[in-house]
């Protein structure tokens, strides 16, 4: 194994002299004070000794139950420490472990990693069990109680705390992954509140916070009453530098000239690395750039691909074409994959992203261009990382240079442990001045401090309500006390947050979400439900008022626009200037259907344009339930599949919340309507397809096909002979049998055999397509 012990840079106070002396001897897995059964599984996975940061963590008391922040680069083995603590706790103390991640994809990744331990038996004789829960924010998931190790997202953990899931009080080890995200305006506050609450509920639990290397790990550690280990150690040596035209300048003063097969230096660098047997990951600032770079790279790469590799890539391209609906994006992606490159951004469907990630990990896709979201998501290392754009564009704000922390996250993806001896991360400069600037501001720079982003009224609102509604505090002082324990209060003056909280309490009181009786503060039924539904109190007020006042003419548009207007509908859609006229027309035509007054175009221009954006969201969700194809959605609205799925997910959640609020306020007449709309949004169909789509294995494409073939009801399908069913496009014998069986039909074995034989060839071609498109 390649151990680079010289690369330990104790650039802050985290590592003492004694610690360094201890490191002369490598700590072996066999020597750890964890149960033998756990050691065996770890050894079997090929790990025999600890990496230096891991050793540090052990010396700092990780296995003695100490709270700890482990701030160390990606792939330096932080997860293993979490695994060791979790296993020790479960096996020796029959404890319960909660593992928090910021993203669903990361939760699944961790779940897969922990699954390897489920063969180990606990003292009770039962095997270790691992559970995962990332969806449905309106549930306490009592079923999770039976698991020893529970993996969730931060948001899910927040919602579980609001539901006061009983098992949460039994947690004895809390692992918080990627805690540097405390600095993130969007995701940080939830993580911060969840950690503060968990510490309140389980003061004796061990807290293990895993982080990228940050400047003030010590400060975060003090807040968490934890020790800390900070290293810049990596399993693969990282060479950082800047590319200017065809010359690379490294941090250590070295330089390298590369060939210029194309006019794009970043692409030339990628070709250079592919020719020497490696892979490159190019980070672009925007989706559009990621696509254009992938196209440029393809021309340079395709000539270096071997014949068997090309065949392999053709197969992967086929997988892309067969997953989900075909769109111009999936077509382009498939074409590029055939040439050894791919792009990866949030506009792609999850299925396509997974295919690309797999193909890159297997070394088949040679050059992957990606937007920065990849740097914060799944683990996809490459021998070379090129950071093509160090500026980002924010609408209304303009271009700004990224943080060093972000640069480090991207650069840190360079070097595949166990495969590469060296990883290279390069920024791209256009001039010598820029090269010097990049060298100084990124390559040689230390990552910034992390700062709490909690004290924003919009964000705090729902956390203040939850504090009262879930019984974490009963008095105004109790609420201040709780927020006085957050990282924000630790970093800034607690008084700074007090003013915001007071304003929020006033709002919650005026909107009837809380009641005050003497010193005490209680949540009303409305307040409690809003907290459980995990929506912004402002959204709840908008929905409540809209449901009472109603539109003159209630249609799907009324409800879809109502939720599009809430602050929980995020991201908002900005209409393109070319769409403004069409949207204005749409708003005019549907004026009677809106639950809210349309702002005056001439008096409130800004409000009016915002309204048009909400109308666009309603239009897109309406197009989805009117069965517009994904490709048409891209063409008509410039909304890509990844965005569409996220949008649909948020619409579902907010429709559910609206349904629950309609129930709470006694709008019985609205319940069936909203429920039907929810189901249509879930599947993307007109109401007439709902009976068909409830069948397992039938998605919107097949349901429409069945309907179009005259099979409009379950009764129709019951009556139709099996043979006729299989003669329809997209219905193989297996699926036909499954359909028949679901509706209570019985398939004779002779009939089945005959069919199966005749249809085998066809089925093979269709199975992939059908499985994925459903
Ligand atoms: P981090 O959580 O710091 O990003 P990971 O825990 O994902 O890093 O570790 C990266 C890879 O290194 C994993 O594949 C893991 O199995 C491997 N690994 C971890 N510790 C060791 C070790 N001591 N020896 C060899 N491989 C290790």
C-alpha cells in the first residue's frame, strides 16, 4: 500500500510532537480495541493498518467515546474511524448509531459501505442491522427503531427530531459527515440546528464530526465540546499547479510542457493524461460549459481509444439510451460516451448520472466534465483534475471567485487511492498575471474559516417554530437559551440572534401558530402541524389563506400556482426574456384561476415578473401532468430532466402539505381534488390514466400506450387475452404475466411457456428499456 508519510502537514495546532513521534510506528487493525469480529471484516476488505489521520483520531480518544472533529482531506479515511466507533458501540454496548450526511446520494453511498458489517453477530446473537431513511418528512419512522446503525440526511434527521422519534433519545454515537457545510448558506443552518438538538437530547452520546480541512476546526470543536484532529494528509500525493497555454507550473516550482492537439489547453491536458493511461475530471462553472468542454474533449480522445474499449463504450451508451425517456440531452450524452467522454450536471436524470459515475469508476469514460456539484457529492476520483472555471455566476450578483475551500474540495478529487501514485490538480489561467494570482490565491492559500449562516430570518423561522412545537423549549427564555447553544451564538454575540428570534416569535403569534400563557409559549395545532410538515411558516400562512379565499375558478393551475408562490418552492424559475410575452398571455388567460391577485404590470413590475416566474412553474408542472414528454419540456421551457424531477418532488411535498392543511382547516371538499392532483404529479399523467398507472411495472409511457390501444380500465385488461397483451409494444411476456396476476388473473403454465418462447428475442431487447423507463 502506498503510504505517503511525508505528506502530513500539521499546519495548525492539531498535531503535537508526541503525536508525530508515535507515528513512527504504524497502528495495525489487529491492535485496535474493537471486537474481533469487526476486525475480521475490515481485514477482509484489504485494510490492515491505519492511515495517519486515523491513527491521530485513535490517539485522540475516538475509541474511548470522546467527541471529536476529524478535519482531513477527502479519501483520507475518515469514514473508517466512524465505522470503528459505530461497531465498537453497537457490539460492546448494544448502542445505536446515527450517521448524518448532507445529500441523499451520500447517504446511499454510506449505507452500501456499512452493509458489509451486517454479517457480524451482536451479544444478543442478532446480526448488526443497518437502516437508511432519507424521504418523507412527515413521519417519525418508528420502524427505524429496530436498526443499530441508521443513516439519514440532515433534513431527514431534523424532521425526525420534530416528530420526536422515540428512538432518537437512544442514540449513543452521532456521526456528522461533511460538517464544513456549516458554512453553506443553504445546508449549514439545518446541520447546525440538528447538531445542537442532538446534543441537547443525547448529552452523553459520542459525537464524531467529519470535515474537510478548514482553518477553524478548533473553533467548531470547542462549540461541540470535542477534541480535534486536523491534517492535510492524503493517501495519494497531490501535485497542484496552474496551466497556462501549453505549460503547467507546479506549486513546488516544477514545470511541464504538453502537446497542443486542440485549441483548448484544458482539453489538451486531458488528452495528455489519457494518453498516459489516466483519466481526467474537468470542473466547469456552468452546465453549458461542461457540455461544450465534453464535446471538445471527445474530438481529442476518440482517436486514442482501443477497439475493445469502443465496444464497451457503445454498450454504456446503449444503457444511457435505454434509461428513462430519450431526450436531446440523453442522445448527446450517449454520443459523447461512445467517444470516451461525458458531462455530469444537475440537469441530468439520476439514472443517467449513475450510469456515467459507474462508467467513470470503471475507467471506461476517460474524460468527465462536471459542474461543481460533483465535488460535493459522490466520490469520483481521477488522476487529473482540471479546474477550468474558478469564477461563478450568480444572477443579480455577477461573477465572483470561488472560495479556497471549494477549490480544495475539487482539487482533492485528484488521485485514485490504490491506483495512482500521484494525483494532479490544475487551474487554468489565460495570462501570466492570472497564473500568479491563481497560484497565490488558491494553490498556496489556506482554506477559509467556516462561519455559521444561521441568523437569517427566513431560515430561522421554521427552526424557532420547531423548537416550541416539538417541546424543545417552553418559554421565550428557553428558546433564546437553545439558540444560544448554536454555532452562530458561539461565533457571534448571542444577542445578535435574539432580535431575529423576537421578530419571528411575533410573527408566529400573529399568525396563530403559537400561544402565550404567562411565561409559557405553546404551539397551536396549526403550529405543530406546520412544524411536522417541514414547511416554512410563511408557506403555511400563504396556503392557509389561499384555501380560505379560493380562486373564482378552481383548477389544477390554482393549486400548482399556489404552491409555486411559497418560499419552499425552490429553486424558483426565472422566465427568459423571450418567454415574458407568452407568460403574460398565460397569466391573462388564467386570471380567474389564481388564488392570489395578479400584481399590476405597470405599478409593481418586479412583483409582476416574479408572478410570471411562479406562473411558469405552474405551467411546467401542469405540462408534466398533461403528459408532455421530457424532450418537449426541454424544448418548450428549457427545463432539463434533473430539474424537472426535483421540481416534481417539491411540488408533491407541498401538495401533500396543502392537503394536510386543508384537512386541518376543514376544507373537506378540496381533499379529493388535491389528493388526485398529488397522484397525477407523482406519475406525470392525466387523470384518465390513474387506474392503469397503479399497476406495478406500468409507468406513464406504457399506461398511455395501453389506453391508446383501447385498454382503458382494469376491467378491459382483465378481459384481454394474455397473447393480445404481449403483442402490444413495450409489453414483454413477463410484464404481461405480472399485470394479469396483479389484477387477479391466472396464467396457465402451457399458455405461458408458449408465449415466453415466441417472445424471447423481443423481450431481451425490451426488458432493459422497460425496466428503466418505468
Ligand atoms: P473520507 O471519508 O476521508 O473521504 P474514505 O473513508 O472514503 O475517506 O476512504 C477512502 C478510501 O480509502 C476508501 O475506499 C477506504 O476503504 C480506504 N481506506 C480507508 N482507510 C484505509 C486504510 N487504513 N488503509 C487502506 N485503505 C483505507
